[in-house]
């Protein structure tokens, strides 16, 4: 068997392998942990590296326009439910890339960051489980399967949020997270039951092809949007998010950003694909709901961030605000989807929103890693007690500046490109939307300039005299993300054309996703 | 695109940047001198000669460049440079002297809006990094001022772009499209009022953008000793001085480009070099008038506001005012269509 | 896929554009000019003298901890003039998990009203 055949075989089975590799890795990790700590760390990094290369392999094929399906169970499509179907289109692949990059960077970062902790076998097991859960949510084509992976992600992330069990607040945050996740997941399960009762199907494509937009469907839509939006931290259901992000170890927070976005992906999958055929039946557009939620999320997120004094809590509110941009962009796309005069606007807004998912993950992730580095060096997260660290931690300072410029969308960072797309498309829907988006962006700048002053600038404080730069593994992790941020910022057109546009088209042309399973489906062209 | 074209573009960028930097610095200092002379006359003083700003820069260059011990030297020294560099780069995208921008298809209004933040941001970071309480207070005030005026400024920019997009103009955020379709030419009676309101608000935003009285509480010499510039001296201070000059030209050119993109040469039917000369002179006169009204007159006429008053002024009265302008402009087309009205300039027979 | 041209392309949004590479080149040139200009200046000062002390209107310098303005004091003017907003926002964030669930129920109720009741109303009209 030659290399080309092997790659073709890997490509064919990659949807299953992408989830299976981290899942199996998770169960082997405790065993390897018995041998040696370093061997285990290397094993975890290799596992995620392998997953990442599989994701890139699959994505490189999917972005050319193919949709991959993978069937577990009966191959006979006439039998309704006896199978689980993975279906990977460009949007799924795009999200999987984000998740896997975040997880990989997080484990590299953890090498030094978590070195002094005990119970690391459980930590790495949970991280791999959580990654498997996120990737599963993004690749699955089955609604019940989506719920299962959502639960895997929730349970493992709740355990990770509370990983520092010696701190009462971490445990409290973990408790809040599990309560909120469970409530959300129950409502998702309920809406899946509503679909199953009506259409005798759990497969997203099958439900989408059969959907009638009945009264029960409307209830299911309400439940799904509310529950998934809560898991994504949309205002006013965001309050668990600063608690969880703020109290989890920074490496975990980085993956939590990915988990939040996987839920957000759920919102878009539901609105665009499952309800795609029903969208012209609604006099009140679901898109407007997303846009309004996005605006509220943006404004409230930055307003709360301005008055925070805890480093990680502040970034968490910044992350809430960034979610608002994504909702605004993609919501605008949904509003104008059926308006032929505004197709270009809608597509630009969608591209901006989807590009911003990636940028949000990178920018917020980098800032969380910097916060973690500062915690590692000083054992301090309160901004009122920090100061003058730019003298001791030069590299971390540079990475923070990059993160600061990127999250507030200053040129030439990646945030500018996606925000530019969002501003220059949403104004056509309503000028106020762009105005608020620009304003929030400036306020985000103010928020992080405050952090810059509080943590890095000012006189040299005697208590931080002996603070040193963080170890190499953490610098490598931060450097990787910073490099991606700058590359994305300098070549936005390249990124948009090659990976963002296919993802946007995948959401808009929902018919292709359905036809991959139900070839007779005629709508959604 | 082959290698030749790329190297041509690269040469254009390099030579253009050098020329624009010299242009911006020279005229920035000239207008600063005129502004000082005029404001002195308005206050019944004689005032310094117009070339005084040049002498000031030379003087600052000969002074010692003190880096305080509480400062972080590399950020403290880098901030003034970044401010000047970013301000110069805005000139690349602005129509100057009645010509098209140097790179008309490479940057738009939103980019200019963001690049305008960088000089202020550099001052803020420079102030914070000097580690002095006065400078810190000044810097945080500057940042609060920035959030404050950015709200009405965003309304103005988005409104203009939205109105042009309703007119069917493509690339509405490009300054070249705005120059090709002046807003007054397409506005009906209600829209005309709306644009006058927006122009007024933009004129009031300018002093804050340039940290001039009444919005200079970040620098407030009399209470916080120069605020964010307290610890700066010598050549670093000279860099901020130059930035201020260039930024004045940039801000005035932006107002000219948004609201007064007219040229005199078509009126006289001139071509080639005479036309260039007339247009450049007319442009310089327009910039002078904008500076006179938005900087000199305001700063002579009123006293300094407190920082919470600045935020209130921008976020409540001025934002509401510009929203009124926005609503006028949004209704303009409907009213024009319903009552069969023409744009005001057509009714007056100007266009 | 990765040709030289595609790297230099201008980023188009449909209503505007932005070319990062040209900007970066211009920034580098302008930086060079600024550095040269700055090089004409005097770069000396007297280290470790009274000159480098922070200016406090002639008062002696406090301890370093007190010289650093704390982050909760930053943006006073902004939070002061919008006090009512921030006070109500703080009141909203109770940190109580039952309130978190309550907000979820409220949002669900609003969505229900908008999507189902509102839709029927619009349909009836």
C-alpha cells in the first residue's frame, strides 16, 4: 500500500478517527501516567497532534467543497434510526480546526503551568475527553449524538473548572457550571424528543428535510436557541461564564473558549440547517433575535468588563462581548438570507461573523494565557495588587500587547479584518448596529489598556522584585497563538477566501448538507 | 501582477510616505503657529511669530531627554514614535490638496477611524508607562475622553456611508467615493439639516480628538501639570509635539474630505498646473478655516470641562444630537420621494 | 494557492477595503523617518539624580506601592458620569446560581412570546 492510498484511507475514516483518537487517548492516559510524568505529557501532546493533523487533512478536503459523511451502524438508509451519522461540511471543519488548535496549545502550555499540581493524570484525561466532546459536537450529524457529546464536554469541563479543589471559589464555579449545563442540556434533550415524536428521526438532515414549522417545532426552536445560547454565554445568560472562566486554570479556560464556541456552532447549525427550510415561513425573523442578542451581549459585556478588578474575570467579560460580534455578523446573514438584493451584504456579514469565531478564540485565548502566565509568576490575579511587570516579563508583555491590539480590533491584527467585515456589512441592515459595534470595540480597547497599566506598567514594586519570565513551554504556547494572530492579520483575504468563505457558504447553502443524506431533497438552493 | 509592478508599488509607497511625512510635519507646524498667533490676537495678546513651533521643536531637540526611574524605558521611548508613525500613515489614505488619496483602493474610513485612535493610544500608554501619578491620571482621562467622543464620531461616519449606499454608490467607505459624491449634492431639505447637525457635532469632536480646550482635561496644565506629558521631555516630547501638529492636519483634512470635497479648478475651467495650484491653495484655505472654527475659536471662547462632564457631553447631548441627524437623514429619502422634492442644491440650481 | 499575488491582495468587504501589506511598508518607512528625526535630538540625561524622580509638585515621592494608581480608580470620570448604568449592572450580577437559571427562564419566555405569540399576532394582521 503506498502513501497516497494510506492518506485516502485516513481521509475516508478521519471523521471517526478525529473523535476516536482523543477519546481512546483519554483512557490510556492514566495508565501511561503510572510510568512517568514526562512520557505522559509527550503522549498527550502527540495524541492531540495526531488529532490536529487528521483535522487538517479532513479540512483541506472539505474546504474544496466536498461534504464527508461517516456512518456508524446500519448502512441501509431505509431503516430510520439505527445508526449514528457524522457529517462534516466546511463549517464543521472550520470549528474543528479552532477546537483542536486551542486544545493543542493548552496542553503545551500546561506542561509548565500545571507542573506543581497533583492529580495530573486526571487533568490530562479530562482535557482529552473534553476535546473529544467538542470535536464530536462539531462533526456529528445526529441531534441526539450532539446532545451526548455536549454532556461529555460539560461534565469534563465542570470537573476541570473545579480542578483547583483547594480553592473554595473554583469549586463554587464548577458547581455553577454543572448546574447551568445540566439545565441547558435538559431543554436540548426535550426539544430532541419533540423532533423525534414528530418526524421519527434524530438525524439533523432528515429532520431538516421534513420540518413543517409546526407549533411544536417553534417550541423546540425556542428551547434550542435559549439553551445553546446560554451555553455560549449570551447576555443575559452569561453569568456563569465569568465565574467559570475566571476560576479555572488558564489552560482549561483556553479550551473552555472552544467549548463555548462549540455551543455557538450548535445555535448556527440549528438556525441555518435544521430550520433552514422553514425560514421563509416565519414572519418574524430568527435572525433579528440573534442580532438583538448580539448587540445586548456586546454592550453589556464591555460595560461589565470596564469595572472588573480581577484579571481573568475581566477577560471573561471581554470574551462575552466578542461573542456578541459573532452573533451580530451571522445574525445579519440570517436576516437577509432570503432578500436577493442584499445577498452580498449577507455573505459579507456571515464571513465577518465566522472569521470572528476564529479571531475571538485566538485573541481571548492569548489573553487568558497571559493572565495565566502572570498568575504563574506572581500568584496574583487581582489587578489592584499587580504592577510594573513589564520589567520582569518582557516576552509576556509583548504577547499581551498583541492580544490587546487584536481583541480591540486595531490594524493590522486579525480582529480588525473580521470587525471591518462586520461594520461594513451590518450598517446596511441598520446603521445603529455598526455604530454600537464600533463603540464596543473602542471600549474593549479601553478595558485592556486599563489591564496593561495595572499589571505591566507603573513603578517597580518591591514585592515583585524577584519575579522571572515564565518557562519556555508557556512562551511557546503564547508565541504560537500570537504568530497566528499576526499572520491572519496580515493576509486576511487569503484566509477569508480559503477557509472562511467555504464555511459561510456551507451555512447559507443548507440544502447541500441535507442532500448529502437525503438526495431527493429539493429546497435550499 | 509581476515583479516590476510590485517594485513600482513599493517605490510609490516609500517615496509617497516620505513626501507625505514631510508635508504633514511642515504644515502641521505652520498651522500650529497660525493657530497660536490668532488665538493670541483674539485674547488681546501679540502672540509668538508663526515660525515659533519650528523653534520649539528645535529647542526640545537640544534639551535633555529624561527617562524617569519609575518608567519602563522601552515602552516610554517607543510610545512617541508609534504615535507619530501612525499619524503619518493616515495621510496615505486621505485626499490632500484636492487630489485623490495616494492609495485610494487600499484603505477606507473605518481604517482611518482606527488609525486615528493610535496616536491617542500611544499617548495613553506613554503616560501610563512613565509611572507618575499625574501622568497616570492624565492617561486614564484621555482614554475616557476617547470612548466618549468615539460614539458620536461612529454615528457620523456610519451615517454618511449609509446615505451614500442608499444612493447606490459602491465602496461607500472609500474616501474617493465620498469625494466623488459630496453629501450636500444628494441631500434633500431634511437631510440637509441632518448633515449640518452632523458637521456641527464633528466640529465639536475635533478639539477632543486633538486634546484642545475645552476637552484637554487629560493634559490640564493647571491641575495635573501637563497630565500624560508630565514626565516627557526633550526629543520624546518633541515627537508628541509633531504628532499633535500632523494630527491637526489629518483631522482638518478628514472634515474637508467628508463635508467639503469641492475643488475650485472646474469652476474656472482650469487644467494642468494652474488647476493644481488653485486646488492646493483652496485646500489649504479649507483646512485653515476648519482649524479656525474647530480649534482656535472654541479654545479661546470656552473654559476646560471636568472629565465626567466631557463624558456626559459626548454621550448624552452630542450623541442624541447626532442621532437626530441620523434620523433626519434616514427619513430624507422617503420625504423626498413622497413630496416629489429635489435635493437642495438642485432646487437652488447650484449643481 | 499561496502565490505572491494572493499574499499581496487587498482585503475587500464589499463596501470598503484594506491592504495590510502596503500599510506595513508605509509604517516601516515612516518609522525610519521618525527614528532619523529623533536622532537629531539630544539623547542624554543625568541618571540616578533628582532629575529622574517622579514629578509630584515638589513633594517627596511616596512608597512605590502608593505611586501606582490602582486599577479600580481608572476611568473614574467615565464610571462617574454613567453611574446609574454601572450600579444597575452590578445589581444584576448577584453571583447566585438560582438567579442564573431565572435569567434563562426569562429569556426563554421572551423568545416564546416573540416567536410564537408575536408571530401569530403578525400573522393575524
